[in-house]
């Protein structure tokens, strides 16, 4: 019963066919049996079981929330009061959060069970979960391959049936890319739709928390609970939150755009291109308008993304200094050596690379040449996206250029690794919502299609993400 979707699981709870305790016990057993995946960094066994008992008692008294008994695992960069959070980094080794993220508070208020924290690339910097200081997470489809990143533990946990839903964070594709690699659904909301309070920041103008799930219905329900204004996050939108879970019926004829530059990109695998175009033809056969649109800025997206995000990271990460919390080098002997050695020893290679890059692009001699120019390109990207949505309802692209790659395949070439994000960074630069849903398989490995919508149009995006998962399109379910 534990791996079922939320709706049938809730019916079973209400009918007395199962209990929260039984469900949590089932998940705990599965997590133990799949420990080799290294999806979980910590399992909250005692907390989860105590929470399950409390919820079963509440159900017996007729109390039932939107997420009663739903088992959720969280990426290791989301704060949960009284529990460790370290962003898979040595520099936060042993650190225990003093408060819970807003999204955690809202999930708990509706009856969720938080079962543990999940592996990720260190501070969400990576596309493979190979940058964790706590070891690689394996792809459940093929243990020789990466699960994607940076929310690789979240995608692997959902794909392996270790929780109902997992939370991830998406700065440039860190929910959608692993969702594609692991054959699950991943949602990046509009920037500001979900509070970032309690999320360990990577790049503050890009980061968003979102769900990974086995189906669109569950992802929509989680987003519905998490979204909305928050006094602790001034960037969180005050717009009313639609009932996403009740607006999942795709209706009417829509105008779709697909990015010609993505589909014709030489990095895109031929089988994925063919499958994508068959989906496009299926939409046309339903009576929708589907047009190819040009996006000449495609080759500028990844460089712009890395200039801007590393600049923000170099500022955000100044707080990790070995003085106030987290790792402090035992070799340090004065103030200067404490700073230098704690940061040098505490951060991994990729984080240090990005901090140095960000510091460089913000330096006096290069600010205008890099950071300022990057902001201008970001505006051009936003303007082009707005122009597309002036004439279209939704935008489509493959989620990733290929299926999951093998461990070590891209490790020696940072540029090649960064290009794994080429189709996903657009949504973050523009601040629009995007969802990845499974599209098909190649050589026994899944890949996804990405549906993007105009800002705060998640309902339409979710509805058509679900539509593409129907039997009519022959995709994975």
C-alpha cells in the first residue's frame, strides 16, 4: 500500500484497510533493503513511527488533512527543526537546524510524515549527485549510472518506492533533470510561488523548492499545500494559490510552442528527438496548434546561468567561515588560518570552483564584462519568453539531451557536465514554471519531456503534463 498514489492510499486509510504505522513500516523496510542506493543520508525512524502513531489516533477521531499519513522525504538542503541538515557538505557536518522551513511547516500542518533527508550534490551544485561529500546516489534503473542532480537522492527515492513524494530544489534543472533520468515527475514552480525560507541558498534569485512524485496528481497536491505568501520570505508571491489538485483536467484546444533550437541541437539524442516529435504529432492530431519557435539565445543560456548563479553563491557562501557553526579546521591556529583552512577543507572541489568563478565575475575589473552583461542577457531571455507566451499557451522541449550517463563519464570535463542543464536553465532564468514527465525509454533507461508555462500558470502546465502521461501518448506511467 505504501507505494500507491496519495488518493487511493487515503481511501484505504479511511476505509480501515491500512494504517499510517503499517505504511511507514513498509517504507522503512524498503529503505533498509535499498541502502546500497545511498538515496538517504539519514532516516528519521523513531520520529516517523511516533508521528505515524499520532496520526492513526487522529484518524480514529475523524481528523484528516490533505496529506494525512503521506510519507515525504526531503533534500538535504531543507531545514527541519531538531534534525541535521548539511547540504551533503563537510562544512556543515553535525549541524542541527534550529527551525523548520516554511514548506515543512505547511506539510506537517496537513498531516505529512517526514521520513528522512536525501542525498544531493553538495549545496545543490551539480547534475549527477557525484559531488556529495557522503558518496554517490545510484540510479534505481541502472546502478552504474547517475540519478541526475542535484536532487538525485530525491528522484532515486521516489523511483525506488521509498516514499510517496520527495522534495527537491531547482536552481537550473535540479528537480527536472533527475526526474527525467529516474522516470518520475518533477515540478519547478514559478519563482516566488513557494517560500524559500529554510532552504539553504545556492543562488537566491534562481532557487525554488518543488516536489518529485510518481504521478502529476501527487505533485499537484504537494505544490498546493506548499505554495503561497510567507512573511519570512519577501520574494514569495501573495497571489492566491489555486487548487492545483482539482484543476488537472486538460480542456480545450491549446497553442503549443516547441523550441526548434532544442530539437535540432546536435547534443540531443536521435531517439529522444524522434520520440519527442511523435508526441508533437499526437498533440496536433488532437486538434492543438503546435508550432516550432526559434530561440537563438539557447547557446547563451548555460554561460549566463553560471555567471549569475556563481556570483550569487560567492556572496551567499561567505557565511560558512568556520567561526559560527559547522566545520572548523583542527589545523587552524589564528583567525586568518581558521577562515582559509576551514573553507578549503570543508568545501568540495565543485563548490570551491563555483565560489572562485563567482568571486571573479564580481571583481572590480570584470563586473561589467561578466556579471552586468549576464544580467542583460537574462533580461533578453525573459523578454523572448514573454513574447512566446503572448502567442502560445505552453512551451515544450526535451528535458535532457540524453538518458542518464555513467558515473565518471563527465567528471573530468566541467563544461560537458554543465551542458547537461542546457534545456532546463531557461525556466530558471525566466522565472517560469516547468514540469518534467516521463516520455519514453531508450536502452531500458527513461527520459522526459518538459512542459513550461507562463508565470503562475501552474494549473495549465500540470493539467497538460498529466495529459501527456495518458495512454493516448504511450508514455511511461
